[in-house]
């Protein structure tokens, strides 16, 4: 084992060979690995490859890099914090980055949300939310209330609690079914503009039936507001979400909203739940929280829920990650939020929406395309058949764009700072690859 500071490998091919043989990528096989694209640096809305080629980023690194890459304000925040303190345990200690972030989040989110729990990733923030809901009832002696109600086509993360409320088919349930808490699934909300589904049934009927039937054993409802992300990039109506809130109020069941993907402007409002004019009892935030710089998530709840969990000083909330409230992550989150609020993000997101709507529309002419839809800075082309990734991914790179289709979906969700011409390059690439399928 050579222990020198020189480069480990002499060629790009050698780096990539080692990657293929030893490094797992998301949802990948070590024996039949997919090809990977080597990134040297990233700047603005562009990713630069080892060989100097540049790709327009159409993914924001999975909803996270809303300001793009190598952002001076974010670099400065993190550099400054490194010189102060990079990390200290949060047990018994505290610091300005975490307190400042809590204040920002409390001021930006719905008024009832007053307590913040920081964790390291979206999935963990969902575990924390579920645990809050369970402890809320357990502290009142209602130990039968341990199940969650959710809707199909949802995605809430890859840890066990999060998997248990993700779609039973696409959420890997079948493989782990013996290990997952059995939760309750209502029909998915009807996608907006979907002509193929039965429009005579009220889509919230199934949800209403289940919440009433199981009200004695339910701790909480969990749902992604307005947009179901990784479960199918489905957009649904604010009226559905309003009814979910009303039914939770009526039955006294807590409502957890998972804004990990939708938070921080992606759907056109700062938080998607604003479009339904409701507030959750528990809110999960992640992804764009640090502008894609560091891994960080937050779970917010109300004073009422927190007081119940504490049982008037008798109990404690049972969670405490090692890297809780990491100062580097909190400092860059503070800078991201300040940068977002100082920017014309609403105009940017709505300009992206108009451009995506206009430029993706021609895809509908293809016999391979089932639906084209946009919401905020998200554009989706849904096909009838799953895409062939081994051929499609290199073709997209050849066209100068970074897009990562999955299943039957090719979708674009660029950093908000994308230029109109760069966005056109993304939409043109989608039209090209769809055209090549005919
Ligand atoms: C990505 C995502 C998660 C999981 O977050 P991780 O940081 O990947 O653990 C949970 N919920 C939603 C809606 C997401 O999009």
C-alpha cells in the first residue's frame, strides 16, 4: 500500500475502474455497475468533467443545489465557520449557527411550528418525526396509537421507519416486508390533469374511510405536500391537502408534512403547504436546506406536541445524533436561506416554470410520451415505458447535460440561477432523446 501524497491513479480510466470495482453508488449493483461520470469541479449551473467538458446541471443534485455550485456567499460562510469551530457535540453545548438557523426556520415556517430538532439527513428527520408522533401519544398513555396513515406513490427515505411509509411497490417494501412496521396506505392523490384515472370518485374518499376506520390506532398521517417526488413526480391538488388537514383535525391525529424535496421555493412558494393554506403539526426539511453543501435536516413541531412529549417535565425526546446541529452545516444553511430570501427566487422559479412548460410541450407529439407536466422549477416528461439507462445516460452527457431519468420519467429541476439558454439546452436534450425513441 503506497502511502504518498501523489495522485492515487494516473488516468481517468484507472479512477473509474476502481470506482466500478469498489464503490457503491445509489441503488446500484457491485457486480453489474452502471457507468459513472467523473466530476472534477462544479460552478454555477455547470458540472465540469475530468476531461474539461462541461454539463448543464438539470438535477440540482437531487433538489439540493438551488443556488448552483461554488457559490461565493456559501463558500465564505463555511470558510469562516471552519476557522471558528467545525463541530462540537450538541449534548450540553450550543452555538450561534444552530440557534440562528432555528430562528430562521421558525420565522419562515407556519406560526405554530416553534421547536426544532436538527439531524443529519432527510431520512433521519422522518424517523425523528415518526418518533415525535409516537412519543406524543405514549406520553398520554395511548400506546395503541403506533401506526401511520399515508398515501401510495410516496417516498420518505431509505431508513426503516421512512421505508415503512414509502410506496409499498416502489419503496422496496416487498424485500423488507418482514422488518417493516405495517402502516396504512390510502390511494394516491389523483395527479393533476390526469385524464386516464377515474374522475368520478372523490380522490380523498379512500383516505377518509381509512382515517376513520383506524383512528384509534393511528399516531399520525405523513404525506409530501403538493408534489410526490421520488415516488413518481406526481403533482396533486391543494384541495386534497386541505381535506387531509381537516380530517386530521377532526380525528385528532397529527399531520406530518415531508417538505424535504419541496421546501425552499421549488414548487413556487417557499413551502408547498402554503398553497393549501394549512400548517402541519410536524414538518421535515432537508435537501435544499444547505443549498446542497452539507448534509443536514430539521424536524419542526409545535409547542403543544413538544410539551406532550415531555409529559410536563417527566419525559425526554429520545433522539440525539452525534453530528446533531453541526456548525458547518448550520452556517451554510443560514447563508443559503439569506441568499435565497435576498434573491428574486419567485420570479426565477416562475420564469423556469414558463420556459419548461413552453419548451417541453413538443414532447407530447411523441407516441412514447404519456404526459408532460410542470410545477414551479420542475419539468417532467412521463413515458409509457421505462427508459433504457445504459444507453440514455451517455447520450444525455454527449448532448452536454446532466439529467438522471428514473423509471418512466425524464425530469428537469435545475438550480434557480440557471440561465434561459442553459435551460433551453436541457429541454432540447430531452426533446432530442425522446425523438430518438420513436
Ligand atoms: C430525499 C427525500 C427524503 C430522504 O432524504 P435523504 O436526505 O436522502 O435521507 C425524504 N423525503 C423526501 C420527500 C425526499 O425527497
